[in-house]
C-alpha cells in the first residue's frame, strides 16, 4: 500500500466546542492517562494538595519520613481510594485517576531516561496560581506544541530561543522540545499527553496543567513555579514566564472565539514546524476512535441479553454512527 504524502490535518473545530465529544475524550483519553503532579519538594507533611482532572478530584499527601528518610507520598480520590502513582528517581510524582490507565512504563516508554538527567528537587517551590481560560483544553495544547509563530506571539521568549532553531521530537505519549537541537542541554521542555507540561529554563522550573471542564469552551489553568532564587531575582523570572503565559492565554481566547463562530473549521498542519501538534492530535484521535469502538461493542453485548435486543442495538448503533459522522470527517478517519 502506498504511503500518503498528504500533510497532516487538524482535528475538526467541533472537537473544540462539543460537550458530547468531551465526554468521549474523558473516557478515551483522560481516564487512561498519567498526570504530572509535581516534584516531591512541593509536598509537605500535614499539607495535602488537591487536584482535579476531568471530574476526578484527588489529594496528594506527604507522610513520613519513611524508611528511606524521605517523606512518603500517597494520592487518593475524595472517597479515600488509593490511586496508582509513580515517583521518578529524580523526584517527579505522577498519578493515574482510574484503573483503566496502563502502567507508567507502558504509557510513557523511554521517559525515565530523559528525566534521569535533571534533579527536579534542586529548585525550591515558590508559588502556584490558577485561573479559568475561555478556551478548550486542546486550544492551549495546540499552542504549546508548536513554535512556528513564536517570533510574533512570544517576542521576548524568541530572543532567548530563536524559533528558526526550535524543534519537537515526538515519543509515545510525550514530546521533547528543543530550543536548539544541537544544544539539547539548553533547557528542558516536555509535554505529557494529554495536558501537562514541564519547563526548565532561565534558572527556574515551571509546570502547568490544562484542565478541561464540562464546558468545552472553559479550561482551568494551573501553574507551579520553582526557582533556586527568591526575592527580586525570583520575581524577575516570574514576570518573564507570566508574560509568556499571558500571551498564550490571549491567543487561545481569540482562537476559541473563531472556532465557536465557524471562522475556522478544519485545515492542514506544517509537517515539520507543527509536527508536535500533528502527533498529539493524532493520539487523541486514535484513543477516541478506540473508545468509540469499545462503546459500540459494549452496547451490542448488552442489547443481546434483553428481549428487544436487536431493536435496541440498531437504535444505539445509529446514534453512535451519527456521532462519528458529525464529529469525525472522512479525511480525519483515514489518517
């Protein structure tokens, strides 16, 4: 079979505006993923930290010290159920939010090798902020996953990291960004599917989480900041990174406005400069289609055990097909 040379296509605009699609994404993507909560130094005994991902509320708690002398970390749902976690050798805490997620190694193969190069506990925790954004979670990830337009959208950042050299290397469910591929040690920029990032540069470290809500046009942004410096030096760093974040925020609100009003429907991506966007969107698409097929099989099996099974199965199937036809264009489905 001949390999297609057509450029990658974007997800349709409906994927950024549909409540039904978000519910499918929730089951297909969010319940089956791992999430970066932060470096272990963020968590202190007696000070639980709350999170929420796709409607699942959880709490990270430090207790101890344990046998190793360090605090032990647990993550629980609000009902007290323990969630699976993974702490890297260099001090990053990840968690699941459901039993349907695979193992950490299967979800993020090869990631430990990259994380082993940095001691993430070396920069003290300084500050966290959160606020709502009037855009879909994917609108923000789209912007993070490319730097094609950085020269115009992030002028101060582009002085330090020229976009002409910027590159994204895609791995399974995670991506590494390079300000200059010839200088891989110059900063560490990582994206973790679906909605977490880790950025180490300028003497500090920042994490942000793009948390969806039931409203596809509203996202909760959460940021954590770490730095070896405090006082005025930290405030200078904080001012710089917040400027970049504010620029992203304003761009995303404009993009979402256009998506919701039909200004933009669907298009193509630059296969080199937007390969990070193409990769993560394709993973979301694959996971959603797989979940859609699983849902169909479950409905058919359930319908088979009731008296009117054939009629119920036909009705449910028609509804699912219309959902697919409405939100997944033929061009997208065959990628």
